[in-house]
């Protein structure tokens, strides 16, 4: 995992703790498995930008709170894969 992933992952985990949202609850609302979300939150996989946008809506924060310019670049690059 690199620093770009660390930033959005750390912020997502922080918000989840603050709002008492479990991985299972977030995964259910995203329509994915808890395992898939776990891979995102450990840096094993990078979610598509659309998924980060959906997470931001569910968590009630602007997408920019989860992403920074360097993180957005890494995620947007993944969309083209």
C-alpha cells in the first residue's frame, strides 16, 4: 500500500468509527461483499472512483474529504484499466 491509498483509507476508517458504521453495514449499502470492502480498506485493491463517490454519499461527507488530488489521480487511473 502506498501513501496515496493510506490517506483515503485512513479517512474512511476514521469516519466509519466516528459514525459507528461497520464494514458489513457499509458493504451492504454499497451492494458489495464485506470481503471486497475489506480489500479496499487494507489497500489490497483500489476501488473505482464511482465507488468512492458512493462511499462519500453514504458516509455523508464530500468526496473531496475522502480523496486528495494525488489520491484521485491514482483512482481515476484505475478506471481506465
